[in-house]
């Protein structure tokens, strides 16, 4: 769990930061956007952004026949429409831009979760109120919040 200060500064956890830096040749930039499927932000390294068209094409091809219909244009708008490349320092501190904070409903805390090729950045209270969130993830966030309150 990471605190977000009044200016939107927050630190990426060390393990996730190390992966970002390895994948991007030590370039300290994270691309941030609103998740296409959940009420959180997603973050990824810049090389992954080059793979996004391929990822989106695969998602379109693998859609269940009864899934809600979405045009390729709208899927692209969601994936590429509002993305910000945000630099971070050697200790992982970055400033989440105000509009991104609004999109992610981020206030004073951020829960960073590695999820395959991306990092999800959640407001922990929003995650706890997300109906389809995995129970183990909810247990982890609850534990982290309780641990934080005990300090």
C-alpha cells in the first residue's frame, strides 16, 4: 500500500519498479491509462505499449460470442485515447497527473498489483467494493489496510 500525497506523489513498489526498468532498458517511465475493464489505472513499460495493437487484436478475436459488442474503434479509443507517459525517479516516486488520479478514483492510498503484463493501480476502497474482484486480492488489501491502521 502506498500513500499518495496532496500533489499526487506516490512510490511504485520496488519489485514492480525493477520489472519495469528491466523491460524498458532502465528507462524510468511508466505509461498510465484507465483500465478497459476495471475501475482502476493500468501502468506498463513503454515497450509493452508497442505490443498493444497486437494485444487488442487478440482480445477482439478471443471475445466470447455473447460478450457485449464493442467496435475496434472504441476498443482503440479506450486503449490509446488517454495515456500519459509519466517519469519516475530512482526510488520509484512519480506524480500521478490529476486527470489520471480522477480516472482511477485515487485519493490518499494506492494499491499496486502486478497483473501479467501490466500493473494495476487501485484505490483500495474501490477495489474492496468491486463485485468481481478475486477474494484473495480482497483479503490482501484488507490485511494491508489493517496493518497500516495498526501502526
